[in-house]
C-alpha cells in the first residue's frame, strides 16, 4: 500500500465543494471538509 499522499488540487477541491453544495441547497457549510479542501488547495498552489 502506498503511503504517499497526493497534494490537494483546486480541481479536486472544486469537485468536493460541488458535491457538498448540492447536498446543502447550494451552500457550503463553514468548517466543512469542502471548505477545508478549498483552503488547502489554495495553500498548496501558493507554495509552488
């Protein structure tokens, strides 16, 4: 089993956010995994 983790990308975060928004009537709850994923993707993009 691989132990390396792929960095969160904006595309991946977008897919997570889209699925979450569908579930919650177009809104992404504060502190949700979708919100954290988007923040992490932005952080990873700024790092490069």
